[in-house]
C-alpha cells in the first residue's frame, strides 16, 4: 500500500521474513539510506546495491529522490530485494 503525504511517498514491502518501510522524498540527487546508513555501507556488496536501484531503472523514473528504508528480519539479500 502506498500513501502520499504532500510530496512524500511511503510504502511497506515484504520478502520472505524481511520487511521494509520506505519513504521517498523528492530531492536534487538520488540517494539511498537503509536504517540510517548509506545503502552501500549497509548492504556491503555492489550486487545488493544494484538490486535496490533496479525498480527506478526499469520504470524509467527521471525524477531524483531521497529513499529512506527501515528494514528488519531476513538476511541482507532479502532486505535488498
């Protein structure tokens, strides 16, 4: 389910035992934050970092966003997916 609060979009996603609450805010540059850390530092591998950006590439999103995710459960791969 997606909720729009002004210009902020929020959503909840689940994969196996992992769950994520995500907030997208329009910004000058696209950045990914996971549990308060830079996504690349949190996910540890380049492959997982690529996975989290794929939906934006597939959908052709031209606008830049700050993406903040709070994830829990599962492993890092399930959290990235």
